């Protein structure tokens, strides 16, 4: 397990996303950014005028790819206050430039650093594709990830004010603690509790049992 995976695994709220896959994506994005920058630097050292002309588009795309991969890695590593449209827009843009960079690099035959750059871009684009599939769809990703609620968020407001949340449940607290977070969220939704997407397990148990908002 990489350091990034360990950090994501230690995140204090439910994320709805396996830390391993998310960590792999963040690590791969940073790696690809480094490969693309190194490739562009190698191309800048070329002395052959023909190769220099051929590589202009690749160098531009290498730099664009490095920039977007870095941004995507930073966005994906942030779990708190997750915003699906922003994240998916960044992923879609990054996948687009990854494909373009790989296509351009593969057109130039026999230059090792472009071959390595193309491979890194292809691998990263495929991994992001797996991540999008895991998130459910590029349009929503609603269950990924959650973040700790606060008094200034809709989740916090619903917990502090809720007549709905104060409704009692017939399920014992012991039984509630045996349930997983998704089961608790479903039960809370059925009881009309708002903001369940952003609640942790203990907060869900309190909301369902009526301890919050009373």
C-alpha cells in the first residue's frame, strides 16, 4: 500500500471509494505528470532539426498533460466537501489530454522517450476509466465520497434543526451499530432525515435513534 493509499485509508469519514483504487489513481497521475515533463525536457535537448519540428505538438501536449494530471491528482486526493461536477469535469479533461498526448507520441516512431510517454499516458487514462466506472457514472458519482458535516453545511443544518430527525425508531441502538453505513443511510432516508450523505456512522445512529435534533 502506497503512502497516498494509507492517507486515504486514514481519512476520518466514509468515502464510498476503495482507498486502493483512488490511491493508485492519484499515484499514477503524479507519475504520468513526471514522465511527461521529463519527455518534454528530453525533446528540448534534441539537436536534429527534423526531430525538433516533429516533436513540437508532442512537447505542447506533454506539458498540458503534466499540468492536468497534477491538478486531477490534487482534486482526487481531496475528500472533504466533494463536488461531483467539478471532479468529473477535471477527470474528463485529463482523460482527453492523456489520449491526445499518447496519440501524438505514438506517431513519432523510434524515439524512446516518446514511447515511454505514450505508455504512461495510456496506462493512466485506462486507470481513470476504471475509477469513473467505480464511481457509477461520469454524470453523478453521488455516493462518492462523503465528508464530515458541519453546522454550515446542509447536512449540519438538517441535524441541528430537524423535527424529522427527532423521530424515534423501533430498532435498538445495538442493532444499529451492527449495520453498515449504507444500511444506516437507507434507514435514515426512510425516516425523512436530511443530509444523510454527509453523515458518519455515529451521526447516522444518533439521527435514527432520535438523539439529534431533540
